[in-house]
C-alpha cells in the first residue's frame, strides 16, 4: 500500500506541555541521547536537542544518516519554527535566521540571516520565500545552492503576506496582490510517498495503524482494511482520543491504492481524494478538513480539483472545474471551504490558472493564465 501525494506542513514553536508520546520507531535521529522528535512525516523526522547552552536541530530521511540542520548558542533554548516539504526541512530561529537542509541527500543548505521575518513558505523542491520587515519591507527567495534574490522592496510591502505556490511567489504591496513567476514546482498529489512505521499511538484500541504525521500536539495515522475495503485516516490532538478524519470505501478498480492526499497545518488536517467510478460520466474529488483541537469536521464533494491548499485557520482553498470522463472541461472556479461548511466562490473564468493556487496568512492567491495576480481574503 502506498499513499499518493502526502503533503505535510507544520510551523512549530510550541510549549512542551501536554506533549504526545513519541512512537517507538521515531526515537532515534541525531545523538544517541537527549534528542526529542519535534515533527515527523512518513519520510522525514526532525529532532531537537538542548545541552550546555547549545540548541541543535537534526533531520533524517527514512533510515538514512542524520544531517544537522542548525546549531546555535541559546539561553534558554526554544524549539525553532520548522516547515517540512518533501525531503526539505526549513527552520526559522529567533524570527530572523533561516536554515535549510535536504534530508534525503544528507546535506544542509547554506543558512541565511537578515531582518525580522514576517512570513515564510517552503516548496517541495526546496524553494524558500519570505518577507522581511524594515523601513522598506522586502520579499526574498532562494533556491537550494543559489543566492537570495530580492523580489520587491517598498514601504508598502506587507512582510506577513508572502505565499509560495507551484507557479508563483505572492505578496501584497499597498493591499494589492503582486507576484513573481517561477519554474513550475512539483504537484504534491502526484508524489508517491511511503507510509510511516506501524504504531498504536492514534487509532482504535489495539489497531495497528501506519504513521503519517507526528508533532508534539498532533498525530495522524492511516489504516486500510482489506476485509471491508475501507480506508481510514485518524487524528489525535495531544493525548486525546482518536478522531476519524477520513472514512471512505476503496476504489472499486484500483483498491485502496492510492490513498488520500493529506495536509497538516497546526491543529487542522485536510484531505483530498479523487475517484472515478467505472461507467460514470465524470470523476469526483472528496475534500475535507478536521479541526482536532475543536473536534470539528467539514466535508465537500467537488468535481476536478487543482491546487488544494489548507490555510492556517482551517479553510481549504482550491480551483475546480467540471469533469467529463476524467478530464476538466472548464471554466475553472476558485473556491474556499471554511470549517463552517459553506463553500464560498472567490473567482470564475476561463482565464483562471488552476495550478497557481497558494495561501498566505490571511489571503488566497492565484493568477490568470496571462500571469495577472489575484487574491481574496481567506474566509
């Protein structure tokens, strides 16, 4: 069983109280003693160790060697903000110092320091973008092995507005959306991922689920039942009981492979599952979000979906087109699904570029096919 398109995102900086127990298979990454897991996906594990006034962050790709992402003096030491996309681990320390590592290849990427960071985003190919505060705020980007590039510098730039999509980097200046086109990035839903280790940390009692995601507040696991042809995704908030995030029958033709695309942002877990029934005139995509902290769940059945993204407040944003025999027919619509459950239309037209979707701290972004940036406040 393989999970297609597992997209896992988290920004950390959390207190250690009420921390969930680390699954046994996740305990070793970095030094033999003293390093604790702060985030784990099916492929990447990130640990942090504090000793003698030094804080060190490590990353491991599956069972391969450890790479040290960052090492700095600190008193007291706090867990840095971490963003994991594919094999890349991004880290923001002290609100102004970045470190980036490719866990799969086992090597760190040169860190960057500058002014106070308002917002930042990381893509699966290691592209990093961020907004820097100052008298004239700036927007920067850097690719692995490259040098930072400044995309905009102006007093009207909002450094908290930066978002990174598959086709563009976005921000606002004087409350108007701006963008810079970049090479088309990987589609998370097309990336085949392995499942994590077997665990009993989140799920029905004595059920052996597979770990999808872990941090000190959230655990997400997956289980496919060959007897009744159903697959389920469970989520746990801190030490609470398991909550069902996804519970659907497996595809009649392909079985339970691939499973849903899963994304995690804070306490919110979103999923996207596309299915095509034999003989049906079109395919459908099931979308949903579970707020593990407030125990809320919302779900929606769409047609052809592109650019599914999950905002920090739990709102799902995507581009959608009518579908005919597995192919989008257009026009494309920009839509949002807040936890209230009422779908909201943001834009519609033949000129909407579906792969351009991105979400920032408060805005959803997209472009037209000619590159014109558009945005809307996230509901």
